[in-house]
């Protein structure tokens, strides 16, 4: 399941002070994600600016907490425009992990 909050576009001014052409570039988005261990059915909740890179790190054993439960798969994602918003949502999801609200989220 994927929930896309919104995607904001904004122009990034070039370093030489000229105006950018076109309608600008995509703003950096942050992803809140839930992983499921295929080995133990445990869950891991986190946030990142690159879900593909982060999943590779989890599955290669670079993350101390998750290396015992490899392999992992992404089962849920949400996108946020700022790191602070993504972190706040991560903490909210962690606050009801294992409860009815968490189960409803991953269904």
C-alpha cells in the first residue's frame, strides 16, 4: 500500500544567479516506510530520502538492529516533503505499533 501525501515543485535558483528555465525541479521527498522480515515476521519502521538505498542497507546487514532478521521487504510507504514531517510520522506509527491502528495501516 502506498499513500502519497503530496508532491511539491519548486524552482532551485542556479548558482550563477540566473532564473531557472522550465517549471523547476522536484523537491527532495522523504519516505516513511515499514519493513517486514521474511524470516521472522517482525516489523521495522523508519524514514529515509532513498527507499531503494535504505532497503539495500537493511538487507546487506549494515543496520545493526535489522541484520538478524534479513531478508526484509517493504510493505508500506508514505511520502513527506520534509525530513521533520517524515520523522514525526515515523514516531506516530511507532507509538501504535502492534496495536489496532498499526494493523489497519499495514493491511
